[in-house]
């Protein structure tokens, strides 16, 4: 069953290739959705996939944040209001 989780990433995550690193991880784990910069300096990630895919993806981005560094991650489960066909950087 497809699930959706929103991750709000704080730290040095804008202007350092973090979203591109997230997209690479999304492709590896079959995650659909998006990553976008927020005005407050965080990055929001919408991840859609099976629970095990999302869990592996979440761990992967923590271990390989590109040139960025993560200070905290807030995670919220979401409802599937839109179903994504790929992973985009917004």
C-alpha cells in the first residue's frame, strides 16, 4: 500500500546540492514526490511509496546529505491528496 510522509529538514540544506542528493536517493528507493526549499531555510520532502521504501529512503538521506548537513528532521504522515509519478525538485 502506498503511503505518504512529509519530512521537514533543518540545517545547512539550501544552496549545497541537498535536494539533488535527495532526488538520487529517491530514484534508488523508488520514492515518488518532491523536494523544495522553504522560505524559513528548511527543505520539505514529500515521499510516496511503501512503508519500507520510505523508511530506507529516510535513513539514506540522513547518511548522505550531499554537501549539506542536517540538524533536525520533523516527520509527518500525510494523506494521498495527489499521487506523483516521479520525484521532482521544486
